[in-house]
């Protein structure tokens, strides 16, 4: 592990105050010895930088998918006191409410094995890639509804059912959304992109439940061995990117106005209760809601395709759960035995609330919140459940994915899109994408092994394994 | 010094190193890098688009310029190949040339979500200017 970092547990490491000047609290991250081999000094520097921000509580945290980002590291979690803490777009990222959802189906592996026509049809109907536009004509009024009530708007507009909302974090929308704080430019970008997947690491996958670790939780969540599921990974598209760009600019001035010293310009921030902080939070919530509406619309298209191709009922494809992994939330947490309102930033980290939380659907309350961790293309994804230990240690947070270990430049040098596709096909995985580059960028080799990442959070106990799903078909941007 | 840009290793995002003899050339070369990352190498065309930006310093001027190009490129479905840039203080005027987005010719890249300030510093060297910039993808 890196110099200056102390081991404090089997998979737990501390970055002491003083690692960078001005740290208010220590940094803490969860990582196995073997995953530590690919840890970049830049990521730890960023973890330490976050610890310098005003009002930070307990620790600047990072999950085992930690890697070098901008502002916060990817995998970073930090909670700030609502009274004297800050809010920063650098702790959320450009893709506000990038997240994952998992749909169940009544189908089994034998029904979909080798069905290239299914993957082709999904690739044809779900808009993907750079420059893609949605099939739905969104009026400015509809866009406002998407930003105010997110997935609820989508369900009311006919893109799903009421039960879906119970299975979304925040029930599909953040009530703090303020559409006045969203610029005309952001709105302009949002109009043509409703129901589009995007590019980069976003995907839609047909997966099979291959392993059950916790039968009672799996049953309650709605998962059974051999079952076909569909995983959707995307975010708030150009609208969210523009909200981040616009508010970074505003918050950069605010950082100076409120005399906040920051070690990295991408950590521009403002007090949570300042007009600038409130405005960013309202705009971020509106973008988050757009993302929930977006995932709901893509779910609808997917259900229609599956329903038509396999003669199954729309209602027989329930949503297991939907999580946000790039977001800031106002939450109540217990600090030194007292309830306290805090602003939790999760940048490439997933909420993992434990059993008994009022924010979990009643039928899942005794198990903890479902946590969905996507694997990289061709590797397993996992469903876990949140734990009390996460509430105690990480403000109810866990990892969000596999975490990159190879740069795109290296991937282009070492790998070929055709070979990757051929290798995946040998394993029974069909891939569709607009370009070979998109496949090389997201090859299984460029990510940490997803099972190693989830094993760390499972062993630490900040979430626990429920099921493993393996892909048989992927569509990418 | 010749104008050039190269992608340098960055795990999560795209990091570009740009060198140019003048500040103006540095900006236009960074724009080309951004377009290549997003749309691949097949860039040309003669559509004209003008941009005017004012900021507080050169780094912000560059980030704002590129963010504006991202916005225009997305909402107007335009792909730019060249920029003629004039900088006066912290004010920029640019004339961009490009062409409409084509699914066939421009699908070789990846979407850039934003221009990061992390580590962004424009350096004046003996023979010109250089910078490293991270595009969030």
C-alpha cells in the first residue's frame, strides 16, 4: 500500500490528518491487499483533499472501487454538517444520478440463450451512443414534470406501474428539485434525450441469476436461481452534465465569497445553507429526477420488447430496485448517539441503508435496502443488502461497481474490439455497440474484478451478498 | 514549437496534453482534441459558428470555451474540426468550422460529460504554451 497510509483493519486503511495540509478529519478507505496493488496515489490525494472541506464529519471515506477521478475520488463518500458544512458538485460529478436498476422477468436461461434477435431488438429500440435522441417528443412542460417528479411522472405518463416507485431510492424523485435553478441551456439539452442510454460505461444487459448467497433476502427482493433479469445503467444525460457545469461556475465564485480554501478547483463549494448551495442542491435534485424518469422510460421500452418477443405480461417484470450512485442527499444519521441532519455526497458510491430504515419498502425492511452493483462488460453483477454496520461506519454507503484499473489509452494499445467480442461470444455473451472503440474502452480487462470489490464490502460488512448475476447480452453506447 | 495533442494515461477519464506556440493555437488544438475524443478522427466541413466568452482567468476561459462547444455540438448536432481563436485579456472570440453530426462518420468516440478543472494549468514555456486537461467521459 502507499506510503503514509496506515492499516487499521483487515481491509481498512487510514489516511492520517496531515497527509495533505488542512485536513480536518482523517481519511478512511476499504480495500483488500490485492486490490491495493492498483491504487493510484492521485486517488488518495483526492480522498485527503476532501477531508479539508468545512463541516466534514467523521471521515473522508472511499469504497474498494476507489480510483482517481476529479474533485472527489471515484468511490468517495463524505457527509457534511447541515449547520456549518458545504455542498460541492465535485462530490457528485457531471453525471448526476448516474445509477442502476434491475428488472426481473419470468423467463429462464433456456428461453433467452443464444437469442441474438433479442439483443438486436433492444439495440434497435433503446437509443444509445453519442448523438442519440429519444423517440419521445418532450415538450418544455413535460420536461418540467420530469424534473419535478422524476420516475413518478414517467409512471403517471404510462411508462410503468405504481409498484415501480416503491422500489426506487427516494421513491423515484427528490422533493427538493428546483427547476428555476436549472438553466435554459440544461433544459435545452434535456428535451431530446429522454429515454436515451448515453455512452461510456452505460449499458443495458440481459443477465441470469447464477448464484444465491442469501435465499430469504433473494426471495423477498424477487430473485430466483436461473431467472432472467435486465440491468440498466445510465444517468441524467446532457441535462445533468450542464447543471454540473453551470453550478461549478457559480460555486467557484461562492468559494471565494465565503472565504473557503480548497486544494483543487474541482472542489468548488458553498455552505449548504447559502443561496448558492441551496440553488445547486435544487438543480442537482431536478437533474436526479430527470435521470429517474430516464431509467423508467428505458425500462418501459425494455418491458415492451420482452413482452412482445416472449409473450409475457408487462406486470410480470417487476423492478427489483433502482439506486443512484452519483448524488448528494440530505439524510438523518446518528452521530455520537444523537440524530443529526447531514448532507451525504456519494460519488461512485451506493446508498446501503440497513434493516429498519424508514426509507426502505416495508416488505424489504427486515433485510436492508437492495444494493445493485454492476460488473464490467462480460463479468458478473451483484445484488447485496444494506446493513446496520454501513449506517454506523459509512453513512449508509457501499461500493458502486468494479472500478477502472486500465486507462483508455492503454486499452486501445493492448486490446482489439473484434477479439473482445469474439471472446465474449465464446462465453455466450452477445455484445452490440456503435463502435469497436466503445467495446475496447469498456473491456473486462480494464476493470478491477467485480467479485473482489464486492467481497471486500461483504467481508467488512457494509453490505452483504444476496445474489450474483452473469450477463448473456449487452448493449452499449 | 509545433501544435500537437496527445492522450496520456488516466485511469478513469481522458487526459490530454496539448502544446502550441501561442495561447490561441493552444485553445484551438484543445478543441480539436475534444472533438476527436467525442467523434473520432473523421472531422471536416465548412459550417461556421461563432462563440464569445469572458472569464476570470485563462483556465476558466478554456473550460468555459470547451463547455460552450460541448453545448452547441450537442443541441445543434454539429461536429467541429477547426477553430480560429482570438484572445484579448480574459475575453475570447472563436470562429468554429464543422459539419452536421453523422452516425456513420462520427460514431468512433465517446461522450464527454464535462471539462474538469482538476489539475488544469496553462503553462508558458520557452517555446510556447502547454496544458494537461481532463475530460470526464
